[in-house]
């Protein structure tokens, strides 16, 4: 169930490895964070429709999560 997770990518190779592990998975409803624009493009090419670029720090990821929750307060903790 790929859409039940928020995926955090720090390399294009990680995106490629995920695709090779689950070649039939539908990533179109999944959200991803990427630490660089090229990694974000790899995630989009893999089928992720929602990809944000964030600096590769825990603080940046947390800030993104808090902003996403403020934008959509109906999301449960399971959806983060």
C-alpha cells in the first residue's frame, strides 16, 4: 500500500531500487520528499505525483510535515 506512507528519498538510486523491488506498484497516490531537485525528478518519473524538495535535515522534514498537517488537518497520524 504505497499511498499509506510518506517516502523520503536522499538519492536517485533509492528511487530506482524501490522501483525494482516493487515494479508493479502504483505510486501515483503516494507522497514523496526528495533532498534534491534531480532526486525529485527521479521520483516523478517513477510515478510519484506529489513530490516536494526539502533540505536534507530532520528540521526541514519536520517543518514540511507540520505545514502539510496545517494545510490538511483531517489527515491522521497514520497518513504522515
